[in-house]
C-alpha cells in the first residue's frame, strides 16, 4: 500500500435541520480495501453520494489522486477514475449481459481504451463471461450483483465504491463476491466498501471506518474494530442499568 488515493477532510452534509454527515475525515490508501460500516442511518450512503458528486457538501473537502473533486459534476468524477457499484442493481433489462457491461466500458475514466477487451476482462473477473449472451432480466439476484460490479469495473476506475454488494446473498454467494473484490484489488483497483455483512467486511478489509449518526466513531484494523466498545454499543446498544432493589 502507498499514499492516500482518496482523502476525505471534514465532510459535512446538512439536510435542513438534519445532519447526515458530521465532520468525517479519513484516508483510503492506494491498493487497499477499506470497509465503511455503521448501523442503518449512520450516513454511509450520504457519504458515498458526497464522494461521487451526487450531493453537494455543506462543508469539507474531498481529494482524489492529488486533486480536489468536491464540487465537480458526477461525470467529471467518473472521468477522474471513480466508479460506483450501487446497492440496487438497475441494469438495462432487455439488453444482454455483454451489452450492459459494454455500456460501462464506453464511459468512465478518460483515456484510450479497447472496449471489447475491457468488457471481456470485466466479465471474466466477475464470473459472467459464460452468461454474456443472456438478457440481464433473466439473472438471479446474485448475478445481478455481479453485473453491477462488472459494469463499474468496465469503467476502468482507480477507485471502486462498492455499495453493499453482498446484500440479499446467501453465504456461498457472499464468499464469491468477496473473492471478486479481492481480485479487483489484485488487478490494481482500490476499493471502498459499504457492507452490512460483518463476516464479509472483516475478512476482506485492510482497514475499517465506522460511522454512527453521521459521525466517525472509530477507525482501525478489523481486529481493533471488532473489540471497540463504541462500535459494539452502536450496533448492539448500551444495556440499561439494573433497577434499584
């Protein structure tokens, strides 16, 4: 691993009187897989929306590959080398798997590309090559997750934001997706992962950032996070005091 590829500095987002993200700062080192976890409503999706330009920040800065990207349009951020695989897969249902992934290869990071080669590589990496002629509408939930990842990978990103890629999957499918994320990293792509499956995120992440109620409450190695009392309290709650005798 090397210097920070992504740097989030004091990211804050207010929705009128609601604070969705509160002064969050962390780095993602080039070549790492970093998990971003927290209970429902912790601000994870809002933070992804800030990084990718879907939402403007109230205050703070986001730097990527040495340049500041907050305030840029979403397509400019994609051209800089950030791709996002969404939690809810929305393929073009009447197009083949191949054509869905090819759509990703036509866009994304700037620079010359061999669309056919990029598409084939993304299909192969996600285990979809043998299904390339099938209609996207015919895929199961597990393979739709793979298709969402493949389309993002085909954009040739330096940084992949994976938003709950294991949601709704059984243990075998989850392990297969974890394997795909490891291969993505091996191919040279840094990964920022939002995931509720704790076994998956703990097994694949180099570091973990924990949000609760919009604020960062912990950051560290998976083993450190697993025993952090603040993280345990955020997920399980704090037990009530014993009633007086």
